[in-house]
């Protein structure tokens, strides 16, 4: 019975040690994540980076507007061609052409 108690105590000590190590690892990981987030935020707040971010946002906005304009132009031309072809087909089918 003494051997069983000794083994139980060793198992309990092992479990406690493993739990403590896991908590330490979790705390260290969380602290590292906080440090990285703080560093990234500081970098984003630097004037040079703010300017670059603003330029990138502006460029993305301009590209989006250009794409929208191009899509509108292409859509308009496609509609015009469709209407033209439809008219020609209808004319031929009705024998007017």
C-alpha cells in the first residue's frame, strides 16, 4: 500500500509540475503575442508607415474606381453590341434586311 501511495504522490507531483509548466508556457505565449501586437501597432503609428498606408489605401481606391469605370464602359459597349446584333437578327428573320 505504501508503494501505491508513493506512486500516487509521484503522479500527483508530475501532474502539478506539468500543469505549472503549461501555465508558464501559456503566460509566456500570451505575453509574446501582446509584445508583438504592441510592436506592430507602434510601427503602424510611425509617420512614415502612416503615409505609406494612406498612399496604399488611396491607390487601392483609385484602382477600384478605375475598375468600376472600365466595367461600366465594357458593360455599355456589350449592351450596345447586343442590341445591334439583336436588331440585325430580328431584321433578317423578318425578311426586312
